[in-house]
């Protein structure tokens, strides 16, 4: 799905003429700012259940008093085979979100009991097949086969993990980029990966970011701030390497879906696969 297709979907969903809508992101969803709303267009029809669940999660977090993005409509629209969700637009950020902001919100989420509806387990590796399928012949078939085998191995290992924290609700993609700091403080955004699973899933994200993204010194400082604010270092847990390996596999495959027609995505995919094959655990990856 490209930007033109996403705009056509918005118009077909009854959102009127959206030529002036500003594109905020283009990934699993195309995200647009439309006046005082934010509109998310899902990449495919199979994402409809996830869109429905994200709206329910947002309502539950509001009732629990956890600062998070709020929906403007309680159910998704559907148009041209795509789910479309509509959200209240957040006020402009007053500063960038930091690791301590993320840690405080995660602590609030991790203290919640189960919601009155079922949350799925964190299917961290579930998108790998779809992303590789979307990549098609834009990636080396040997690399795709390598990632599938790696996915299967880590899925089996992850299923046998013994956590050190009590399982429960998690965000699922816990990075500062999924926190927005407005005039009333930090709020969580991108709720679509909310799950009921090992709390360690939320902590290993920043541990991986420490080693893979950004200048090492700055990344290490950010991770230290996160650990201090949350009060626990997941790297001390024996299962950390397994969840890290699973997330690396998923992160690599995620880039593959953008490879057709995008040389930068193909180059980044090749960089990530090579570092995994070589066991180069601190080769820096470029955010995509």
C-alpha cells in the first residue's frame, strides 16, 4: 500500500476530500493528520481484528486512567478492503519523549490487571511470513529462508521461557517513539501490539535498541536512564537473549516488506540479515 492508495481508502471510507491531509507515517498503517483527527489506514483486510482490538484497548486504558491516545470512533470503518480507524489528534509535543517517560508509562501498564476482554499473546514473530511474502523477489530467497528458520527456532525457545516478572498486559512495542509528550505529560500511542504476555517483552525492546540503534554512547545512556526509571534490568534475566533474538528476527523481516521499489529498504534488509548471520550483535541498524 502506497500513499496514493491510502488516500483513496480514506475518501472511500467517507472522510471527505483528504488531499490536504498530512502523512505522518507509512508502515503497517498509513497514518494521516486530518484537521483535529488522526486517521490510520491498515495495510490489508487481515489487520481488521487488530484494529478492532486496538480501539477496545484504548477505551480500557482510558477507564483505567493510563495516559494514552483516545479514539474518536469506537469501531473501525472499512473501505476498499482496508480497516480505517479514527483518533483524536494529540496536542503538539512540548519536547521529545525520553526513556524515563517510557519507563513510567510501562510501569503503569504493568500494574494493570487483565482487561474485561481477551488480549492475545505477544505474537512477536507472527508477521514474519506476511512481511516476507510482501517482499517477494525483492529479497534473496536464501535470506528469506534463513529468517523463516530463525523464526521457528526462536518461537520454540520463547515458548519455554520462565519469566522473572509476573505476566500480564504489555504494550508490545515499547520504544520512546511510541510516547508523545504533550502539555499534560507523556501518553502512550500505537496500541495495536498490546498483549497479555511476559512483561519482559516490553523491557527487551530497549535492551535491543541499546545495542543496535544510534550512536553507542548515547544509546547506552538512554538505556541506563530507562533501567533507573523502571527499576529493573532485563539483561540480568537468563531469557533475555531469546526474546532479543526473536525481536531481531521480526525487525529484520519487517523491513523486507518495504524492499519492492525501495532501494534503501533493500540495503537495510541486507545489512540486518548479514549482521544476524555473522552473529555481529552490536552492528548498528538504521531506523526505518
